[in-house]
C-alpha cells in the first residue's frame, strides 16, 4: 500500500542558497573574508516564496480555513486542483509566481511580464482574492496592484528580462519555466497605474 500523502512536505532545495553557500566556501578558501561576509548577508536576506506565503498565512489565520493546511500548501493544492496536476510542477510554478508578484510590487516602474507557465501561479494567487489582498498589504504598501493583461502575447523578450529582474531582487529563478515561454512571451503590461 502506498504511504499517505505528506501533509507538509519539506520545501524543495533552493538553488540560490546552494549557489551562495558554494560561493561563500570558495571565498573562504581564497581568504576573501569580505566576499564571504557578503555571501552570508545575501543568504540571510534572500527570499523564499514558501516562507513568504506561510508568514502571511500565520499572520492572517482566516486565509487558511482548512485545518492543518498552511497558505503555501493551500495554494499548491488549489493550483493542482484547477490547472497544474503534477505536484512538483505546481510547487515550482507557484514559487515563481510569488517571486514575480513580490518583485512587481517591490520594484515598481519596471516593464514586467511572465510567460504562460509562470502566469498560472500568478493567477492562482490573484484568484484567492483575500490572499492577493494580503500580499498587496505586505508588499505594495497596502495598495491594490492591478493585473491588466494585453490580449496579444508580446514577443519582445520581456519574459527573460522579467526573470532577470526577479533574480536581481534576490529570488531563485527556475529558468526552465521562463525559457519555455521566451519566444512567446507574456501579455502583461503597465497600461493602468500600479499594474503588472
Ligand atoms: Zn534559498
């Protein structure tokens, strides 16, 4: 018989944490203490989408009505129920969707847009409307950040530029999920104020 599904599986390994730890080790081996210190600071500051959602869920218990199911787990299950049926893929897509939304809010004024794959994670969060409001409260100064797509997908390289912006904001980038849409790009635009 198969074991019951894990209620709270451990987070996937973080490629950015691994890179920073490797770089810290190389810097220490080269006696470059200032670079090693920089790496430790970056490691401490570097954001993780799962922690971002779970912190919001813990601060607002009404967002997680199912007993024992935290906010990250809730959004993964909703995404699995409605569109991305493979759990590991749902987690990857949700993580990049959160990284996108938080970066769009923290770094306003950039032309940003996800491709089809990551947009599924973005839409999942926006559809759980009180969760999206709580994210706006935490990362957009309490102002609602609109999501206002164009009809036509853009083909101007915006998807990979967006992934670069997310990386520059400290998030791990799951490049496969961005590269798959690199040539067919995203429909997002900043046509209304404070939108993505
Ligand atoms: Zn990490």
